[in-house]
C-alpha cells in the first residue's frame, strides 16, 4: 500500500515539477531542464528532484544555481498545483545519467569507426 502511494506521489511530482519549471522559469535563465526522476522520502515530507540540463558546463551550473535559489518559490508553485496532505520540501540534484549514456554512445561510435570492416 505505502509503495503504491509513494509511486503515485513520485509520478505526480515528476509531472508537476516539470510543468512548474517549464511555466515559471525561462530557458535563458536555467537552460533546457528535464526532470528525470523524483525520490520521495519515506515520510513524504521531502523529495529529491533529479534533473538534467541541456547545454554546456556553464549553462548547467547556472541552471542548477537558479533552481536552488528559486527552490522555495518552485516548491510553493508545486504545492498549489498538487493536492497532497504534505507538500514535500524539494531538493534539486543534477542527474549525470544522461551524460554517462551519451558518453557510452560516443565510445561505441568511435569503436565502430575504428574497427576493421568485415
């Protein structure tokens, strides 16, 4: 029962946080932010939002800085859009999974270029 509730809250927060970021923050301000996942605390009072930001290192740093500075505001906007008993405190974390995946694809591509043709 609790796992199902956590999963529903997780999915709801992924959509809601992504929507709030899209509506409330400009791409110039944060870069192109994608909410990859949300991990909800066992007591549902906190949640870690894993995001990826499209762009170079400077854009990613600026985007993460902006998300962290505007965390309370974003949290308030999410609470207004999502009806939950508790509005979880959000914490933003950069998710490097996309970068690692892109690096693996890049390595495979290089291997394919350098391998002898059959």
